[in-house]
C-alpha cells in the first residue's frame, strides 16, 4: 500500500473491494483520512458524460466514452469554466471545457444494507461554482452513514446560451444535472447506495435547480425527496439574464448580423478556440454578489423538442400540483442579502435610491397588468416595509430585508403551495457563528447571510469552524439533513439528544418553520405583513401565469 497527499487530507491506496465495475469501465476509489481522523472512501473524477467539445459544445450531454483497465479515481475533474469566482470561496484546481465529472463518497466501514444517497447541486448563479473536495468535502455527512454525490455542470455561456431554436436549445447546464442524476440512479448501487433513496439538495442556483427537477417530468423517478436551500422553483426565470447566441457571436466578430442563420451562428461559436469564449465569459463583469452583465447566462425557455428541458413556467405547475410530488425541505438564512451591503452607509445610500423611484421596488417576476399604475404598486410595496410616509433611507435594516425577501418571498410561496400536495418542512438558518462573524452588522436586520449555512454541512477549506457552538450546530445540521434522506422526516426520533425537537410539516394556512440557531425552535412565519402585501400585489396587479413570485 502507498500514500499520496491531496490537499488537506491523506489518501491511502485502496484495497480490492474499492474497485467498482461500472458499465463504462472500472474505477478504483481511495480511502481518505480527514483532519478529524475519520475515514471515508472517495471515487473522484468519474466521467458521467462525454467531454462537451467540438460539435458537442452547447449541446445536450451524451454518454461517456468507455475506458480500458482500471481508472484511478483519485483526483476530481477540472471545474467547468466560470464567469465568476465569489470572494472567500476556494479556487478550483483547474478550469476546463472538459469538465463533466462526478464524485462519489461512501463510508469507509462496511455496512450491510444499501445506504441513502444525497446528491448535491452547487450554487453560483449559474455562472460560478464547482464540486472539488476543497469546496464541498462531505466528511460530516458521511459520518451519518449516507453516501454523498457531487458533480460539475456547465456554466455561463457554455451552459446556458441559446439561439432560441433547436440549433442551441439552451439550459445545457440543467441537462448536465439531469444526466448526472440519471448516472447516479443507474450506478449508485455499485457503490453501496440505494437507487430508490436518492435525495437531491442544492443551494442558491443549486436550490433553484432542485426546484426545476421537482417540476420537470423528465426528472421523475430519479429521486425521492428534495432540499431547496436559498433557492426554489419559484425564484423565477427573470432573475437570470440571458445573452443570445447572436450577442455572443457579435462580441467576437462585429460583422455578424441577424442575416446570419442560427446554424451559421452555432457553427461559428463551436469553431472558436475555448480561450476566446472563456475570455469573453470571464470579462462579463461581477457585482457585489452576483455578476451583472449582458453576457451573464441563466435559464431560458426552450422551444419544443425531444431534448428540451424547460418549456413551461414553474409557478402554475407548483400551484396545480402538476409536479413530482415528493417530500421537500426548504428554507433560507436569516438575512439572505446581507453580504451585498459592505457598510451601513451602503444600505442608507441604497435606501435613497429606492425612495427616489418607488417603481424600482416592483420585482422582475411581477409583470404588471396593462394599464397598471406602477407608482401606486411601488408605494404599496414601500409602505409594507417602512410604513406610510416612511423612508428606506431612514431604515437601512428594511433596505436589507426588502432585498433579502427576493429569496424569502418565493420560498414562502413554494412552501405554502406545495404543502397542499406533499410533506414540506421549512427552516431558517439563524446561527451567528464563525462563518458569519465578519459580516456587516445592520441594526435591526438579521446577521446570517446567503450561503453561510454551507460551512455547517460541508467542510469548506477556506471557512474552518472551530468553536463549540459551531460544532454543535454542524452536528445538528448534518443530523437533520441525513435523517430526511434516510426517513423523509428530519426529526423521526424525539429522544435524539442532539435535536430534542419535533419539526412540524408546513400547513398552507399556518406556515411555521424550524429556526436553526444556538437552539432549535419552531416559530411562526415572521414575514406575515410583508407576505400578505406581496400576495395582494401579485394577485391584484400581476399578469398570470406568474413567472415566479
């Protein structure tokens, strides 16, 4: 036996029973001894689709190429080419267009029965993110005797650009997710997993992706439960801007015009060196939290085709129950948008802008009915946050809360609507620990921002957590998530001393949530006034069917 070092953990060469025979070839997994002196077996960098190169660029994924001999699964594949790298996140080892690889993590000790599986979809606004062990190490979850699967999917121009027809349908990144989920369903049994006990979970754009799999019949039968963290089915496609393929082509060659056919555009873009598209992707700009530029890529509505994935709006599907009717855990942090405000003054300045143009308060997901008085709508929204005659400039905490409600509002609506058809468990992550302590404090606003909960589910190399309170919160989080994967109930055992609580299901007429803080507490909806206003505004002034909520 020999050893190699890989990042902050030790990989020991595997014994014969860590060789897994897959339809495309054999892979050899490796035992990892973590910093906590626990052990797991990692199968890293397994191809789940063919490299999306040449005429496969921008297209629906295809099966991987078989290999001879035993593939050493001891290194994650390259990350997909990203537009954005968010401050503080780990950096990928490598970015490459050849990036469709999957990782499987299992407990190192022998277990007689097939294990439940947690299938992770990373966030990053569909323009960033990757699945390296340095980012999403599942050490803590594995201790709960579950299997964890992570993978890469295409981002930005490479994953979401469209010609608006069948030449480049769009949403290739979501189709990568579907392909990886199909791969997991078909192969996880060889790793000791139960293909009938797969739970998909994701955060931010990953949570939104989970939402799309919940509403899409092409994903039916591939998983039995879902967890949406700070993103859901009803975030709305207008939250993401899309460049057309024409815009991208013209940015490379200004002689391109609408006289060129979409086939010519596709062939032109497929012929470009990856460096050209990568540079264009990278230079598309980044805002305080998420990239904002015409070359940002997101979800698009596709034309009808056998390979199309998104052809319907999610809102009417969730409202009518025409979804994959499966148990759902869903929630947000206590102040999702806090990370976008670097100081109290930034929040005050934003408040001045909001006061000066109340129509800017109308969210993109609300398409006003023809003839609507936009100023009237704006003042109704403003009054719910700062009172009649109040100003956002004088209430910076409400500036932050208004922004955060772009996540909270659709989460509440999905919990309400879906609870008519399936069990729904709603949470709020409020624990102010090591991950949150460097955030700006806005008096009156929450203190835990977007993505702060991730360090309590995964071991993230750039966000170590060390205090006793941190460690207890981490233990509670992984127990709740693993319980849900195992039993479809996050608190099946009321005698569990770590949890010591019963998490109730959402009642559509009485939305309660589990507050994950220094203790676990069931609380009533804290957004009653604002949520009632949003319901009035959407249903009185909004064009139906809604894009999102």
